[in-house]
């Protein structure tokens, strides 16, 4: 990790644990990744989330 990214991450205050669903947490993680300039990681998360949301529900 480069020093600039590390400094940006360290500047974020620790947040309490969340109890919402994993898909909601991953969506928020994608937004944070974009803010940190981690565009490839954000794109991967977007692809994972898009494919997960487009899966048919079991009947």
C-alpha cells in the first residue's frame, strides 16, 4: 500500500460494527474504494454485486 493511501485510510475514524446485510456492506465498501482511488477493486465489487443481484431467486 502506498503511503498516501495508507494515510487516507488511517485518517478514517473507526466505526462501530454494522448489523446490516453483507450486500449493503459491500455496496458501501465499493463507494469507499472509489473514494480511495481503488477503482479496479471497486469495479470488481460492482461486478460481483451486479451478478449477485441478477441471480434468479430459488423457488
